[in-house]
């Protein structure tokens, strides 16, 4: 049996997930101020109604994307064993 070592590929994904979390959280709230302003009546007209519909659609898209990227990280991390054989591709993944 080959010696097992901590999975460096999994560790790298875990570290990058941590780096991505604040950016993901920011994306979910980036349009909040604009939506709040519109909710408070900052601009009222038929054009404003169209703008508001598109604005809230973009906010939904950003939120979905932000949550989706974190789910992708979680799924990728869960798909990797914490320990791998010393000669596994995960040990040399940066050289592939």
C-alpha cells in the first residue's frame, strides 16, 4: 500500500473557497442600495418601472451566481478525499 498524504488539491480548493467567500457575499449585496432607492421612490415613471424590473432581475442573477460559485466549490471539495496516495495526481496537480 502506498503512503497517504494530505490532499494538496483539496487544500488549495478549500483555501480558494475562503478567498472567494467575501467576493461572493459582496456580489449578493452590490445592487441593494439601488433597489432600496427605487423602492423608496427615487424614480417614478414607466421607464423607471422597466429599469426596476431589469435591476431586480440583475440582482437575482448576481445572487444566483454568487451562491452557485460557492456550491461549486463545496461540491468540488466534497469530491476529493482528505488523504490521497503519495503518487496520486492530486499531489502533482500543479504540474499537469
